[in-house]
């Protein structure tokens, strides 16, 4: 009985270990030739096609909400001329990576998990291994790289659309001056903000794709298992990405001191 | 031609549940073997262990000097190139046409040109009778066709060992006997080692050179076809003749009370041993033995009516 409880209590540790081992396998397969260029391009295109429009649609309200919140607050200080700066800072530093995380996990990751899960329960992955082909190299690596690439692009997309959305709301709804909005862009934000946003997006793409692939490839128990795998992969990715976002932000603030306008 | 598989003291369990233990057998090179067993005795697990998809807890599986149970991942992927495996549902890649499915191993493993690939793929498609269906997706064809397509893909790299996971499940009796004939013809043609996992006794009685029976977490018996078909051993006899009287119950094995109640029941006589299925071109396979040869050598009298042409006709060869 005691061993049963112990094994139950330690089960999450085992799962975490297996996931980590899977991550290492992927890392090793990353450098193994031949590289699956075709699969990579197909997957990048596929992930981009399922995420671009939702991302743009999510980015507009993101930018608008920040503009509304910050704009109202900043008015009370009489510092309207800094609205643009605050908006850029918030969007580029936080909103863009978070928006990317939501979409890459919710749309891209779920699609990957469903695809690999279906292949797993139909024994396609077994068949592939038996044909002497490593599914990690053949299927997982191209997906991980594709997700990373697309995540970086999505990050750029959210930044642009978010800032533009903020601009529209500030200028049209809050009677801000366009010139002041644009002129204050660099007052608080700096170039490293953009780099860290892209670095975050890269890591988010990596984590989202590895979790989705891991969950998909370990789907078990028929069609229901695929549904469970997709569900778990999205939930786990969200949790991981928000934690990683926090950690990376904290490190970034330590490394690059905020600019004082 | 063909490769021998030596299995020694193999054990596998999931958690605390032992699937089978201490399985020792040698699958002879170039022969057809059938692995039988009641549902749920781990036949498919055995097959997956043989190709290294599952790691056994103990024991060794030696193929061409490499032990699959302990070798490195890299060696495993190399040794798997010797294998062709037909999965239960064909396991075709759902996003590719049948042609691409069959061409897949060639494109991944060889540097052949597309026209060479086309020749090989069409030859294999012809072999399994699927010419004309190359452009279909696996979702658009029947289960029997998927199986045959899976067989074409398994054969495309000219394997030394071909494993069949329940080739007859979900097929009608006519298709099953066509598939059985195909298996025998293929063996005659490519001389590879064949291992068929099934619980269809009709296949088991007529197709193989050797039969193995997995029962109650161990290998009950493994040997030449005639040895098992003439065996008086209760489990073997019950299973190969599909009888209710015997140690196998509805759920795994029977308890003492049930066995006690059956004690005085007269066992039905052993049915005659049918003739082995021959290649359709009439040229005997290399591993084929004379009908009744084993029985004569070992002084066993086969059940009356064995090895008669008419009998095998009656049961639909």
C-alpha cells in the first residue's frame, strides 16, 4: 500500500522526467541529417495558416485595452505625450509574447497534438519506426523548428498590429495627438525590448511544439486519448508559457535596466 | 535468404502484470511460423517486442548476431531494415496516397530515382492486386485493401523477415483464404522468414510450417505443424480444434470446479490434419516438408483421414 502511494505521489516526477528526456531526444535529432526540409516548410506554412488571422484579431483588442487603460491613467498625471511610449513598451515587452504564446499553443500546438495523436493510435508511428525511420527526426524536429519560426513572426505581427491598434484608439477615441504618440515611441522603450520579445517568442514556440509533440506521441486509448492529449497539451503549454514568460521578464529587467524617460 | 530469430527466456510485464514469461523459441530461417493464442495473451505484444517497439524485461532476441533487447537505438533502426511488418489495420499513413505510402520506405532509405521507385512500387502493388488504386487515400478504401496495401509497403524493401499482426482479423473467409494463399506464394517467392500472429485456427492449421501457442502467460508449445495438430496436450488440443472442453475458459483459465465437472466428458476425437497450402504455381517451397513426414519420423499416427486431398477441398482450401 505504501509503495502504491509512493508511486502515485512520484508519478508527476516521472512524467516530468520523461518529458525532459523527450526534449533531449528532440535536441539530439535536431542535428541529425538528413534534415526534413519539405516537412519543415509544410508545417511552417500549416502553423502560420492556422495562427495568423486569430493572432491579428487578438492583437487589436490587446493594443486597444492597453491604450485605454494607460491613456486614462496617464491623463491624470498630465503626461499625455508619453501615451505612445507606454503603449509600445507594454505591447512589445509583454502583450506580443503573451499573445504569441496563446495562439501558438492554442491553435498551433493543438493542431500538432491532434495530428500526432491520431497517427499514434492508428499505429502509423509504430509503422514508421519499423520502417527504420525515427519519428522524432522525421516528424517532431520539423514541427518544433516550424513552430519556433512562426512564433517569431507572430511576435512581430502582434507588435505591429497592437501598436497600430493602440494608435487608432488613442488618436480617435482619446483625442491624443498623432505626432506626440509617434514621437514618444522611444522615450521609454528601447531596442533590446524588441530582441527580448523575439527571444521569448522563440522559446515559446519551442516549448509549445515539444509539449504538443510529446502529448500527441504518447496518446493512448483510442480516439478519446487523442482528445485528452490535445486538451492536456494546451493546458500544460499555457501554464508553462506563463511561467517562462515571468522568468524571462524578470531576467531581462535585471540584465537591461529600464530606460528612464 | 531469410534470417533466423532466436528468442531466449523472454519475459514482459506491464507494471505488476506479467504478460508472458520465459518464452524460448527459434523461428527457423525461411519458414512460415504461426503464433497462436487466445485473445489477450499478448500475441501482439510479442510481435512488438520482436521488432523492438517494446523492451522486454528479461531475455534476449538475437537476429544476425544482434540482441534486439539490449542493442542501441542506432543498431535497432539498422536491424529494422531487415523487417517488413504488416500491422493489424495496415497502419497506412493517412495523409498519403497508397502509391506514396508504398514508395515511402524507398524514398527514405534509398537513393533510387523516381522511375526506379515507380517500377518497384508497381511490382509490389501488382503482387497484392492493388493496381489501379494507387491514387486512393487509405481512408477511401476497404479494410481488406488497406491490409494488402500494408503488405505491399512491408515488402518494398525486400525484407528478410516478415511479421503479420492478425492478417485475417476483419476479413471475410474468402479474402482470408486469398490472403493465406498470397502469404504462401510470397514465401515461395522471396524465401523470407514469416511469422504470423493470429487466433484464426483455419490459418494456423493450413498455412505454417511451425506453430507456437501462447497460453496462460507462457509459451505452451512450439514446433512443427504436424506435431501440434496431432498433439494430445489438453491446451493445444482444445485451442487448435476450437473445443469448449479443456483448460481454457471464457475468461483466461477455468477453475478447479469447472475442470472437475468436465473430467468424465469424452474428448471428441482429433480431427484429421489437413494438407498444407501449396504455392499456387505448384513448385514446392524450400522449407516445405512432405505431408505426414514429421508423423512418420516420430512414430505418431495422425488422426484418420489426414493428408487427404478431398478433405482439404471440403474445408475450402
